[in-house]
């Protein structure tokens, strides 16, 4: 009777992990990014870095299906005197995504369509390693004026 070949245990564990992550419906965080939070099914990941030009933040926003809605980089907001633009102001086939940084002590930034119509926005509170929180609005409505701006 031929002997059964055994798979190394690491292959079995890796296979189980791969199948379970594929079945969970959640894409893994990009390498080196922290999961900041979610607005509905849309998840925000971020990481900060420093170079000779200053402090930076990289963000990725993914839909519940794992599609990238935003992949951006900008200066990290470090004080209220700086006027830092939105990290994401992107129109994709799925949605219009607007993501902005706010200091932890500042009120959330209201977000509107260009015509002034307010949009639902979610403030994602970060842990103490971050100097900022993030405010996100993901608009999936079909509009003639898809631009989203702070109100």
C-alpha cells in the first residue's frame, strides 16, 4: 500500500489563512498601513512618514468589495495655521470620495456638494500615535455636479 504524502504544516496553515481571508470579504490592509476605521463598508488605511521636506500621510480608501477608491499622499496636518488640502477628492466610477484631516481638538469639517447641499460625513478617530483624525464622505449618488468641497 503506498504511503500518503504529508503536506508541511506551514502549507496547511497558509492555505487556511488564504481561504479564510478570501471568504471574509475584507481585503487585507496595505503593507505598512494602519486600519483607521470605516465609513459604512468603505475602509480607510493610513500611514505617516517623515523626510527632509516634512511629515507626510499616505491614505488608501477601499470599498467593501476591496476596490481602491482613493490612494493619495499629502502633508500631515500638524497645526491649525496650516491650510492642508483634502487628501482625497476623487471621482471614481463607483463614488466621489472626499477625505480630509482634522486636528483631534478641532470640530469635524462639514462636507457639501459644490452647490452647498450637505453630505453625510464620518469622523474617524485615530489612536494617540496620530496628531489628526480623518473626516470622510463617500457619495454614491448620481449628480451633474459631482464635486465635493468643505462647507
